[in-house]
C-alpha cells in the first residue's frame, strides 16, 4: 500500500524493518520459546547495533546522538518497531522515555539538556512522567490535579500522590506535573518540574500489578505509585514556562499519541502475519482455515481498517505542522486504538489455543493493546473532543421545514 511517505522515511523504515527481521524478532522468538529473558546488557548491545546502522533514537536531533528525523518521517519506522515486544526499546524509541526526551528538548534549559537529556537519549539515564493521580485526583480530567508545588525561596516544595508513573522503578528522574498557582485555572497554573528520584521525600510506594507487560524482559519496568512528601528541588528544574505545564504536556502528548498509533499498527500487522501463517497451515473440517469464507471476510475487514488507521495517523501528523490538530489526533487515536484491539483479538481467535498460549507473541500483544484505549486519553475523552467540534457549526436551515407541534401545515 502506498502512503506517499518521503523517500527518507521509506529508506529508514526499510532499514528498521531489516533490523527487526535480522536481529530483534529472532531474539524475541527465542525468549518466548525458552523463557530466557532479555537483560539490560543485551539491550545495550542492541543499541550499539542500532547506532552502527544509523537507526538509534530516530526521533532525536543528531546533536544528542539521534538520527534527526522529521516527525512525519519517523512514523513508518515506529510502525516497524511496533511489530516486536521490545522493538522500540531496541532502538531507544520507547515510551515514556521517547516522550520525555521531547519534553526536555522543547522546555529544558541548556543545563537540564546537558545533565539529563543527553544521557537519557544515550540510555545512560531512564525517566518517568508523573502526572496521573489516584481516585479524586487528576486523570482523564486533568483539571482535578491535586499535587502541589509551592515556592520557598529558590526551591519548589512538592507534595502529592501519583500513580501510573511508568518505569519509575528504574527511572533516574521524574517529570512531575503539579499545581504551582492555586488561584489560577489548572490549565494556566500547573507546571512540569524535574525531580531526581533520589531526592529526599520521594517514596516509590510500589509497582502494582497491571494488565500487560512485555513478559520477555529481565527487568520489570512496571508502573509505580509514588508519594511526594515535602520534596525540595530548585525552581530552575521547571521545564518550560512556569504555569505552562499543560501546554507543554499537550505538545508532548499530541505527537506521542500518533507514535503510539503507529507502534500499535505495527503490532496489529504482525498479529495478522502470525494469524495468516497459522491459518494457511491449520486444517479443520477438511480444509485450511484460510479457505473458510467467514474468516477470509474478517481478515479482509481487518486489513481495510488497518489501512484507514495508518492513513488517519499520517493525516493527523501532517496537520500537526500547522496547528495542534486536536480533533484529527483525537480521531486517529480513538480509531486506531479500537481497530488494533479488534485485529489482535481476531488474530488470537484465528489461532485458537495457540493464540492464548505464549509460544507466539499474540497473547502478549493482546495484553499490551487493551490499555491503549485508556492511556494517552481514554476513548471517551477523545470522543468528547470530537463531538464538541462536531456540534460547533450547526445548520438550522436543514430542519427548517420539520413539522412542529401546534403548527399544523394546512
């Protein structure tokens, strides 16, 4: 299928695909077959291989050790890494570090960039984004944010309670969203503050069990509950403008939602590859599964919807060049999240017992894809955005001649 990506985008994606096929997927299959999990040392070996192939950190500028790809040019590569359970990690394009790199690139001071961004890109540091709060705090409605940061001289004093701080267990620093002006609207009175994890008052309460997880990595990155108790950091650790946290987060999340869309498109494509190969070999009731009309039609529908999801994501990426593209991104994210869930569910069903066994990646994919309808904005939040836009430009003349009560038409 032709998506009219640039020649640069196609060339890099082709090399990423070859890296996945030659190096990453064979190791993934071995890990699934034997239970021999992938260590940090192995990840570093993959990073060196990616650097040798000019594939490392495609989303970051060359001055920080990345490949300096334009946003739209890197999307096809993100689809390719999505085909593997650790593909994004293998080239240092993994969430949440990838989004946090962009946040520091956009809003960090030069000192912050040197101390934190450069080693983050190189894999010498790890990071977490600490925004979501437990019940009664900020979640799908970020205006409910409860965590505060008060100035005391040249320091912030942070108090709050967070969870869903992904990979905080291994992180060296946290990007914390906090209310810095209690009298302002939360969208105008919140800031992102960089907090080294070893700062006094930072308590990683636990990594709680959740649906999903790579399952083939030696280290459980997980998702953490965190308490901030009178945590003091310099005001200079503010990322971006004071009070501009939500604007900065939106810049981070807009592009991040689309890179997630492409990664999950890659996961859905791989799921279809697995299912189709299985259906071609597996026979039932006298013929291969691939010859059953009902299944063939469902595969055709899946291929069609996946094509539309890819197209919508690319269109939203183009619009991001000119605006915040809130509606386009919301449409692409919601549609892709639901389509990839449907496709991976179909692949599991087509493979029967092998679909839910973990010799194949499908069961892992199934666990991984379901949260996509919740994180980066739940379906309902994005549909709210889409619906608000849909009802902004009404045309009352279209119902001008509707018969109304007590207005008989004689």
